[in-house]
């Protein structure tokens, strides 16, 4: 049984989480989808720590939960660990990691099929990944 104070506590926590997510979405690098750069992402992969658009969120879902765990910023309930993961990573740090070896001349795909290929290369095959990127990058 849930008591009234427990419900109120849960609601408060949810409001705090929403406030943190809104603040994160106001940061420059989180204003665009981590994968296709579409404006105003409202979805996230909390284990990867990136914000993304609804189309890329659908592609992430297809990767499976062992790679990406997708949530809606506004429609889903978040746990404190999930929020922390977004705070710790975010699109700009994720870019340093997962796009470390992305060629400068690379043209980011915009249509569904090529975006899916790119997302699979990026997170499933880790084609551009460099785990040292974050430790060696200047702050
Ligand atoms: Zn996208």
C-alpha cells in the first residue's frame, strides 16, 4: 500500500528530475539530437547518456537494451541513477567518446536508412569509439 506521503515524495522527486532534465536540455550540445543533429531532442538513452530526436530514439530501441535504453524526457518516470547518468555524460562528452574517430569530412546522414546505419556503426560496432578520448581531451 502506498501512503499519501509516499506518493507526495515520489511526485516531488519526479518534479526534481524533470527540472534537471530541462536544465540539461538547455545546454548548447543537448539542444540537438546526438546522432542526426535534429533540433530539440525530447528522448534520451540513459545508459549511453545522450539526448536524441524521436526518429533516432526508434532506431536506438531496435538496437536492443544491451546497447541502448531509451526513455522519453517528459513522458517517462526517471530514477535517480538514470538522471545521474545523463548529468555525467550528455551529448558533448558522448560525442568525444563515440565520435572520436569520426572523419572531419563525414557528412551526417539525414534520411532514415542511412541514419540507422550510422547509429549502428556508432554504438553497436563502435566504429568511431575511443575510450581514452575523455581522459586525454583538454577540458
Ligand atoms: Zn536524431
